[in-house]
C-alpha cells in the first residue's frame, strides 16, 4: 500500500530544488527588519513599551542584522508621522533612538495644526452667519458640521497638500542625515 503524504511533504518535495537568489535574500532580510521595526514602533506608540525599551530592542536589532546606521528606524518613524495626529512619541523616537533633531518636523506639524484650527474656527463662524441670515437659525446650540461642508473640505485638502509638500522635503533631509 502506498504512503500517504501530507500537504507539507508534497510542497517540500516539489520545491526542494528551488533556492533564493541574493536579491531575494536581501529583499527578505529588509522585509524582516521593517516588520520587526513596525511591531516595535506600534508597541511604543500604544504605550506597551517605554522609549528606553524601544531603544534597547532597536539596538539589539541593529546588532542582529549588523545595521550600520539609523536608516531603517528613521524611515519607519517618518512614515508614521501624521500631520493631524499626536506625533510626540515619534519625535522622541527620532531624537533619542536615531539621534536626529525632529524640531523641524515638529514645527511644521504644529504650525499646520494651528493653521487648521484657526481656519476651522473661521469657517464655523461663516457657516453660523450663513445659517442665521439665510435660514434664521441661530444660538449657542448651533454647531456647524464642517465634515459635511464642501467649502471646508476643499480648504482642508489645500492645507494638507501644502504641509505634505513641506513635510516631504523635511523628511528627505532627515532620512539623509540618518544614513550618516
């Protein structure tokens, strides 16, 4: 009677002559590093681990993969920056783990957030005035829904595109510094 083989046995038998090229090995190595960094950063952002723990884990990863500089970590941190979010933890990671000065990015994002708040407040007032004049709806209980306001959405997209362009230049500058 013939031997019954598992799926794994069949796959191993069919692929035993295959091997990875050096490019494939490098790509796999890079993917492994990036996945582990993403996991570390997510834990750090979720406050599961401290900055010191992140730095210790990162130094271990650098030693394990013989990484010469902070390019991988800086790239992962920079990719996570969100102009509309709280980026303090990411700035701390750039400053302490990558030895990079994140103040340029922080200033750009803070300036953008202040601009958005001011513009949103101004738009709310315009909408309130329009509601009062056009529909006779007024009072303290009136809270304009800017998410449904097409003019605000257009203005917000313009503000985002301007800050993303500035952030892109600053991110490139920091990424270049991380290589040194």
